[in-house]
C-alpha cells in the first residue's frame, strides 16, 4: 500500500526485557520494517523526529510533540488506579491500540473518541497445531458388519478428512487402510496378536492418546466404547444398545448420513482452529497495525462492532490494590513524566551549546 509515513520510533520497548510487551514490541518493529518502514528503538529522549512514535508502556508514556502520529498500546486495565491513568491520557495520543475489540469498547465507554481506539486481537505465536486423532477399537470383518464403508464414503467426499489421523486398533483392517491411503488420508493401524501378554490392556492404553473414539456398528454396542470413555476420548458412536446408557455422549448417530454429519462437525472444528492460527499470526497482526497507523481506521478483516457494555464487568473484577501501591504508581508516573521533560530540555540545551 502507498504510505503516508516512513519512519517509526519504538519508545522504550526493551524496558521489560523478556515480558510479552517486549516480545510484541519487537514483533511490531520487525513487521513494520518488513512493510518498508525505517524503524528505531530507544528511550524517550532518543526520539529523532520520526513520523510515528509508538509507545508500548502506556502507564508511563509521554507523547512526542513533533511526531505526526503518537500511538500507544494499552494493556491490562485491571484496577481503579489504571482507570484513572487511562482517563488522564485519553486526549494526549492519536491512536490507542488495545488487546481486543472488547478492550477497545471499554476505553470508548470511559469517554475515548471512538475514531482513535482500535481493538485488534493479540497475535498467536504458535507454529504447531496438533492434529486430531480418531480411533476405533474393534476387529474389521470381511462382511463389513462394522459399517466401516461409512467412513470410506466420508473420506472419499470430504477433503477435510485429511486433517484427521485415523487410528485402527484390532485385526483385519489391512485392506481398508490401504484404500484410505489411496485417498491421501493419514492413519495408524495397531494389529496386536492375542498371544501377546496383556494384549487387551496394551491396546486399551493406546486409546489414552485419542481425541475421538468412533464406532459405526449397529450391533448393540462395543466394549471399546466403554474403554475409550474411561480413557477420556470424546465419543462419536451409534445411538444403539448399551451406548444409550452412557451419559453425555458427544456425538450420536443412527445412520450413514448422521455419521457423516457428525464427522463433518468434528473436522470443521479442526479446520477452523488451523485457520484461526493462520489468520492471526504475527505477520497478519502487524499488517493490521500498519493499516491503522496509515489510515486511522480498521482494515476490512478486523472485527470491531460491539452491542453490549463491558465497563461494569471490568470494574466489578478490578484487582484490589493497597493505598501504598496506588501512591507508588501515581508517583512513578509523575516522576517518569518529569524526567522525560527534563531529558528533552537537557538534549535541547546541549544542541544549542
């Protein structure tokens, strides 16, 4: 995009080394550089007439009067002392970034100008999303009595089935898993001999790592369902026989159509999770921040509308601070602002002489 501004000063982002604000501040800085901005970081007095001054530590922030844009990042508004400070600074900065749209709504309810407040959900930093596993503990028979063809039909017609790692525990699944393999699906097949000591318990324990247990047979129920329930797997089983006695079964079905619908619900959750992490990574977050800095409005892919109040909820859950802490916090703000002004005056005096 065509830019109005070219230089950014990141004010005191290293003040809390190792804290999330330090990490996020450097993420924003490196992302803005990726977008073509020339960025510097430093203490308040190190400012050199950059177009944008970006303050990560809002409680002690002081705007730079020569900056075209003074932006500030507001975080953790969780006590009355911080609310007072928020009200003090509401007219001193041009853009207020919040950790979420709900945090932005809180500032607006405190009297902030709506066009200056932007709630963008914090970015995710996860680079790995664990695949989901779905297993069955049963033998597969040549007459297809376990209705395994329902699963094959689902995988044949739903590309998102490739997001599931299918786990088959029991004998006779060789031909079936070969067919799944031709569809590009992932699977594990555990074929443990009955002659292995403790083979039943050994196979039961494999279900402790399952996210979901499925059983498609309409034959009165499967003991493997009890085993999976005991191991904590979510159940996706036939509404049949003694399955009906299990409380709070996650997904029930009585025919192939219902089975496919239940699997579609499960795989859609995983798809949405993967999409969420992709859409909300650090790069996309910084792109949204850059758009706001340039345009003072939300990008199209941001959610910003609220139809409820959050102020009372926040106030009811304020962390109770002692009077000593509030005195310390207020004094630290006064001292920091005074020292910033003093440093600027000394800097100006040094340049003149």
